[in-house]
C-alpha cells in the first residue's frame, strides 16, 4: 500500500468517526482531520511523481549549516 493509499484509508476511518460522533464540535474536528489526511494523500501522490535526486554536500561539518539533525 502506498503512502497516499494509507493516508486515504486513515481519512476514511476519520470520516467514519466524524459521522458517529454525537458532539458537533468533535464531529467537525474529526472531519477537519480527515480533510488534512486527504491533502497529505494528494501531496504524497505529487511526491511519488516527482523525479528528485538528493545530493548531499559531505564537505559541510556536522552541526554546521545543513549538517546537523533537525530533531534532537
């Protein structure tokens, strides 16, 4: 299953949760989250069609510009 298909499956699950929700506020939140996953699926489709080649500059030292990890 592609990432886009997984996002669409999650969106379908969230729409089901929205329909079953009794609180109108929570129903809107579930529906909004489902729409976000649809947008992620569309982006994943675009990404899968892109022909991107990543070239890393190994001369940059770790921790410098472009060298360190964004997550700590």
